[in-house]
C-alpha cells in the first residue's frame, strides 16, 4: 500500500503532462496542417470558425497546440518568460512566388513562462 501511495503522484503527473489534440471545432485540421506558411490559402477558409473558438485555447500547453495545429510556421522567443507561435492564414514571405506588399494575417499563440497559452490573437501586426 505504501508503494502505491508513492507511485500515485508520479502516475498522476505523467497523465497530466500527456497532452492530446484540442477540440478545434469545425476547422479542417488536415487542410490546416498541409498549408504551411498559408501558401495555399486553405487556413483562411476557417477564419470565422477560428475567431469564434480562439479563446477556448487559453490555458492549453504548447504540445497540445502542436498536436492540434501542427508545427508552428514560426516561433519567437521574446524573453525568458514568453514566446509566440505563429500560424500564417495568408501567404507569407516564405511562400514561393509571393511578393509581400503587406504583413500577412496570422494567428499568434502567446505562451507564458510555463508554456501555456495566455493569449490568442488574429492580426497582421507582429508582437
């Protein structure tokens, strides 16, 4: 019994640290993941759905975001306490044959010091 009580906290921590994909509503995640840097314009089709559910991602950890939306198009480490995951909705400068006249629309996931989402913003501005 004593051994069980000692391993229980470790088991609970292990379960809590295993993040699965998040509920992304009606967003077509297959299209999303195949549209790196927004080059195909597929992510833009889900803009209204994303606007409606973006706050449901608050508090999610970075691994859950990656499992849901795939690897971010860009990651910026702002300082030791926060970072940003970028997913481009419109074609970015990384797309072949795209001449950027303006900053592309993107969704930014702001991660706090413990890698949890503290803000979700859909914008053309950079942090």
